[in-house]
C-alpha cells in the first residue's frame, strides 16, 4: 500500500467517523424527542381524563347545584319510584275553603215580586234560605290617620297647655309601621330588589316610595335587631345540635362567603371575605360551641373540638360518582348501605326510640367496615402503575376520588355513623342547605350587594325572619314589631 492510498484510507475513515458521530447524535436527539413527546402525550391523556371527570359531575353525584346541570342533566338515582300516585289518595278527606262564623259584611238578596203571581213582596218578612261567602281582598290603599294635638287654656292661670303626639309620629307626613314592615319583608324575605319593592307598593296601594327611604328603613330595622341577633347567637351556643354551611355571594362585585348556623328553631346568617378559619373565628360560633355540629367535609371545621357529624347526602353523591365514573362496585354497595341505615334510623325515630338497639347497630357498623375492606382491596388491585416519563412534583401525591372517599369513610367513621348512635342526629345537613338556598336566589335576582352595610343588614333581618318562621310566628307581624321598636322575643334554643 502506497503512502497516497494510506492517506486516502485515513481520510475516508475520518469521514466515516464524523458521519457516525452525526448519526449517533441525531439518533439521541430523536430518542429525546420521542421521550419528550411521550411525556406530553401522557400529560394530555391525564388532563383529558381529569376534564372528563369534571364534566361527569353534576348535581346527582357531586355538590354542584342543579342549576349548573344544563339541558343534558341525568335523572337522579336517589329517588325510588313511588307506589302511590300523586295527589289525594283513596279515602283521603279533602280540604276546601270553609265559611266563617262572623263575616265582615252581609249582603241580603231578596225577591221583589212573587215568582208565581207577581205579588209585591218588598214589605213582607223573609227568612234566610242559603248562605254563600265570597273571600276577597279589600281595596288596597293607604289608610291616612291624622293626629291632631289640641292646646287647652287653664281657667286658673290662663296658661295654654298643648297635647303631645304619640311616640313614632314625628313628621308632618310619614309612612306608618305597616308600610315599612311590608317594604322590608318584600325586600329581605321575598327578595325583591329595592326598585321592584317601590314599584310593587306603587302599583298595589299607590304608595310612592323612594329607594333611599327604603334603605333608611332597612338600616334602622337592622340597628333595632342587634340585641335580638346577639340573643340568637347565645341560644345557638347553648344548643346541643347545630347545622353549618356556607355559600358564595358577591359584595360590590367581589366574591365573599355567606355562612349559616342553624337549628330547628334558630337561624344566624353572617358574611365574610374569607371562607375558612378566619371567617369562623370572626363569626364566633365555632370556637365556643361544645355540642354536635352537622356539616360537610370542609377541612376548616375540623379545627374545633365540638362533636362532628358528616352530611350523609354529600357522602351519597360522592359514592355515586365513584361508582359511575371509576367503576368501583364497593361505592355502590356503600351507597345502598348508607341509604338502608338512614331508613332504619328513621323507622326507629318514628317509633319514638332514642337509639337503635345495640345488636342491630353493631350489625350495621360491621357491614360498613366490611364494605370499606373490600373497597381498599379493590383500590389496591386497580392502582395504576407509576409512569417513569412523568416528572415528579414536590409535595403530597394527589389521590383519586375513590381513595379520598375511602380515607374519609375510614378516618371519619364516627362522624359518618353518628346518626346510628344518637337518633336526634339527622342523616343529612339539609337544614343548613335549605337555609342557604334563598341566598342563591337573592344573588340570581339582584346579582350583588351594593355595600358592606347592606350585606350586614340583610344578614341581620333575614336571621330574625327565618327564626320567626321556624318558630311559627307571623313574619309580617314580626316586622311590624321591629319597626315599632319591640321585636318579638326569641325562644327555643335547643
């Protein structure tokens, strides 16, 4: 081999070596790109799965309100088909409008001539053959009552002594307590916006009211009710069982939270910028309450030392979601078991029992933990493998819905099963949710509170009216008493 041939071979070898290095680098780049694309694909798959799970949630399997379901709402599975038809049942004694003993007005209708011979009957005495009563509204108009004070000259010293106006009659012309009470009732209980309250009063009884006047009435009523609200709070703290919940509201366009604490007889509304511990501390019920509180699984409630009970309706929806979306049979078993336990508790409660017999209660509890055992076993068997291409994130690993529910049912078993131990404890937190439902209606109608003072006045007046309604009092009469300066007393704290 000549020197020239050797040189050509070395040159060819170097070129091949460079080509090999380039190919190797391109191959490594392709491998890295493939790995990167696989990671992006896995992230996309997981994201799609998460979004599908979110879309699968509606009011029947989560805490989302029915108004968010849209037109494609799934029928709820909690309700079973009724055996009875709607309406009155066979043998049911119906109720109709009854005649009163003392009608306000009696109008007599008598003939003027004989129906046979046309003889004049106008001077003849008749007798009542049949009575029919018409129940209707009187003419709706303002009743104007004028108060006049007189001055009397003393015959002894000739001094002129004037009379005095009654308390509350302060201006030459003013609206009375009935008009004020009706306006506040329409605004804060029937949830009409201020403009529509003024419009309604103008149309119904020719009462031409300004929004500013109505706001002044509301502010004064809320001030009058401050001692009553403090008394309601005191009675709530002394109660043995409370219900608590919260929902979002808007004050001056910003998200705030409306909190409610209630019993069968009492209601207290409060609002705050925050939802969690800061709000609960400011309201002042949770830190000092030592009875039993019924609520959902909001973590902020767990800080307080009172006895806790979880809402069964929330758990049923969570079970239904896991059963439908994650195809976990144990979740359907737990759903059916919780419903059966609630039905059994209701039957014993209807018989006047204070607790379920121990043997039956222990049987229910054993079934409960048996379902949990099968649930944990099924979850371990179906746990997805770790994906090495996914980057590890710091902090606690996110769990799926089934594992979260299993953990809650196990760690909070005493809170879930509290209604089996004490039949005075209900299965659900529906009382608090009913108290809050009208807050969402208010937001849909009016959209937002214009001021913090308006939101506070709403909570005060609504707390009083809701409490009066629970205690069977006339809401209009209750508001008239507030306007007069003497709100109805609050009773029944437990």
